[in-house]
């Protein structure tokens, strides 16, 4: 074997095990004594699947100084009823967009994420009349530079809408030609329901032309009349894109009556549409517990790091899960497991990685944390001592076992 981790607590197995890695994959879990090139004694520490960020506005990281806290207030106030205005307000950051400017900010964010055990990120890069293609060009460069540690999926994201910013139609296509991995959308921002539906259809047209997955920001305002999550599911089924689509935010669902959520959950389940929620970045959020109970794949995203929508954030998914535990009132039996899943395996599934599980046969991407239990991991949010990224061992050395 290439790597043998001895004496770690595997939460799923509920006991101390050894983990063997060969050719980038987990090949055995149990009581093992094979020859290995590298042997690490984890001394009873917790091992988890590595952290996955299924939604991050990476091109905006560390831009709060440019727009100020007024932007954050505008997004959150009045039960999120001004959020479309805040998108316009926040756009002033984009006059600074050059490849190098975005690159420096985004690199700083990726270094933070890595320190906290993140190995996969779905990164949204704005493409619109103000941002041009600068953001996605920067993110595509970073994707190459970080590929040995963090696998970055770049989403071409028309942040200002399509019909509300018509240059974005062509820019979205060009961004996909540059090599973006995922087609993004934001249909709820359009002015009429008809344009919202056309927006969804157009994004799928692009996805079909390039054979790419889809990730859209849906219903991100305090308005129960919004129904772009539903439109997204209907189009997913119509195009045969089942299992390849994620809805991010969907905050208006928090205002839907329970029976309407039940119907939408059945639609999401049938379309294999994941929900990526970030309750900490707004004052309203989707009813996550009800959606989980209804069998929808729900994940948590970091969403923002120090930008016009959220002043905090450091790419630490244990912190995101900790905040969610409070906001969603998830502190009962089974909740620690559910919270951790939403930042590891569920987050991976939301970005199309179905085999991100710490079990034999899966790609070896996991973290060793200096604690014993999931509850301790959430309570203290320790940084990992070791990260195994695609079979390669990295000693971070920030914390000691
Ligand atoms: Zn977002």
C-alpha cells in the first residue's frame, strides 16, 4: 500500500480502524497490518470524508472593503425583500475586476479553505456586462494551480441575470468555450415569470450544447410567489438531466406552507435536484429539516467570504455546520451526523461526486481531526492535522494530535 493510517475513529463504523490507501483509492478499512510506504499513527483521532464546498462565490472573496456593510444590510433587511436591489448595488465591485485582482483574492480564499480540510469546491465566477470574462479566466487559472490539493469546478455564473443584462447571453456561451465546468443561472432575478422560465430553458440549452451540469441560484428573496426551484426541477426532468442539477439558496421556500414544500420535495427527489442552502448568509432559508425528511439531498455551502453579501466566512465547513446547528435548531439525536453529512458526502453528491465516501473502493480524500467524536468536531471546529487529497498525504501541522 502507498499509505496506511493506523488507529483512527471512523464515525460511520463507530470504532477504531486502520485505513489503507493505494493508487489514490481507499482499498481497505479494518484491522490492517500490510506493508506500506508511509504509515501514520492517528492515535485515536477522528477521520472524516474531506470537506466539500458546493457553493462559493469565489470571485468575490475579500471584496467587502470595496462595497461596505451597507450592501450586506440591504441584502438581509426586511426579510430579504430587497435582495434583487442588493445584487445591483453589489455589482459596483466589478469595476475592479481584472484577472490578477480576482486571482489574488481567490487564491487567499483557497489557501484558507485548504487549511480547514476542503478538497473540493464548486466556485461561481461572474460573467456579465460588468465582469466580462475576467473572473472565470482567473478561476480557471487557479483550478490548474490547485489541482493537486483542491479540485475546483468553475461555474460560469450570469450574476446580473440574462434578460436583465442581455450581454450575458453571449458571455455565458464564451465562458463555457473557455472551459468552465458547470453552467450557472439566476432565474429569480428576471422581471417576469415568462423570462424566468426562458432563463431556465436557456441555461439548459447551453448545458446540453457543452454536456455540462447545471447549478442555479433560485428564489433568493423573501417572496413566496417565486417558484424558480420548481421550474428548475420541471426542466431537469424534461431534458433528462436527472442527478446533474443543484438549486442554491431557494430562500423563498422558507415562506411556503408545509404542503407546498411536500409537493416540491417530491419533484426535487424525482429530478435528483440537490439543494445547497447557506442559512448563515441570509435572514431567511429553506426548511432544511423537512426537505431532508422528504428524501431530498441537502448540502450546506459557504456561499460567501467577506463580500457584499456576508462579512465573515473562512472556508471552514465545520463553522458553517456549527452555525446551521443553531439556525436550524439541529441539536437532537442524529443531528450531528446530519450536519456533518451536509458538508461532506451530501455536498459532494450535490456537485456530482457520488463516491465521496470513506469506504473501500472510493477515491481517498479524507481528513484527520484532533478530536474523537462528531460532537467535538462541531463544538471545537479543529483544523485537520492531516489531509489526504486524492490519495496524497499532506501534514498541515496547524494542530497537534
Ligand atoms: Zn450564493
